[in-house]
C-alpha cells in the first residue's frame, strides 16, 4: 500500500527525511488540522479522547498533504494497520 518515492537513493535515506519531517512544526500544524477535520475521532473505530495519529496513505504528497492523503487513527487502529507496536510518543 505504501509507495516509496523513487527520487530517494535508499529506504534509509527516505525514512531519515521522513522522520525529520514528522518532527517539523509544519507537519505538527498540518496534523492538528487533519485531526480537527476528522472531528477528533479515529476514522476507523470512531474512538474519541485518545491520542490520535495521522497515518500517511502514501508519501507522494509529503509536505503538502491533503485530507485524502492521510487517515486519522487511534493508536490501536494504527498499530493494527502497521502490524507493530508504537511508542506512545511516536506519532
Ligand atoms: Zn481506532
Ligand atoms: Zn502509519
């Protein structure tokens, strides 16, 4: 489901850039806006009052995402989707 951008030399290089981006204020502001647009609910189970993650459906629009490019998920749905556990502070 996740498509890698061809312009990156390696997966490692991509994830380095990606992780840097996830820590940027730019993304933090965008993320807040997406969560607001999702009505502060997980888009899968409609769980409220939880820490919400914003999952990228693809990375083609990285840095310029629209609401269609992401999924607002609670931690359990996000973990289920990736098939692995996240640290609480890792969003
Ligand atoms: Zn959920
Ligand atoms: Zn994700």
